[in-house]
C-alpha cells in the first residue's frame, strides 16, 4: 500500500491546519522549490517526508513545511479526542469512487457521515465538519 493511501491529501491537510488542528504528525507535507536544470526556471513540487532534513540531504533548493500529513491512525486519535463516538469502514457502493465512510454518532444515532477515496480522506472530512460545527 502506498503512503498516499494512508495519509491525508495536501488539500485536506491545509484545511485541517487552517481550522486549528494541532500540527503534530509522523509525516509532513513540504513544498520544495527547485531550479529546473533543463529550462533554468523555478519549479514547485509537494513531498511527504518525515522531516525537511531528508530532503535537504539529497537536494538543493528551498524546502518549506506546509502542514501535517496525518495518517489514518493519527486522524482516529484526533476524532477520539474530540468525542469518542465515531466509526469508519469500507463502503460498497458500485456507482462511486469513494471506498470509505466515516460516521459520527450523537446520543440518537448517526448524526453525520462522510465518504472518501481513502480512509484518511473520510476521517479528515469528519474532523473538519466537527470543528466547523462546534469548534471542538
């Protein structure tokens, strides 16, 4: 399984940071700016690494940490710390690209659910909804 299937996307990572999720993770999204050797122009790419040192050891260029690239497990911890009543799993819907679902429960049953192409995506969307709803 690729690391991209186990971490939150760059777009959702930026949103999680924007809404105030503490930026502590095993992996981080970095923006790497380098000069192309064939066209002599500056190029940007985004990398997921454990630390900026890993990039700087093997490349020349400017590296800037963008946001935490939370793993599925880290997102589960965040959900549990907000409130322990949630679940996630696979979705068997043939007409959609989404393969995973994350559900949030209140005392009456499912209050909110969201889907994603990866389990990390579904969990991140649930965290964003909860933070925006209650500021938890």
